[in-house]
C-alpha cells in the first residue's frame, strides 16, 4: 500500500502475551535515511522505542517504535 507517496506493508507479529494492538505491525519504506530519521522522530514522540535506528545488512536504517496511539511501526529503508 501507499501512504502519502510512501510504500508500507503490514505484518502479523507473535508477541506474548497477545493483547489488543500488539499482533500487527506496520512497516514503512522511506526513500532514504534522512526521510526515515524524520519519520522516526515524529513517531517516537509520546511513544516507545523498541529498536533504535540501526544499520543492517539489508538496510542502512531499520528502527521499530510504538507511536502514542499504540501502533507499532517498523521503518526500513530499502
């Protein structure tokens, strides 16, 4: 799917215990690290960081954050 011109995907997650809101994560694919950094900063306001921005073998930027509404986002530059 696309949101404001940026592709994103959905993924079911296995978290224990399963509670409302923690069984699905959204993954957004910004075009570059600069855009990803801005998204991460906005989503973490009032939320909780699960994975701080990290460089991996598959991405120069991968982070995970729960926003202030309880939605978990993965941010991955591909």
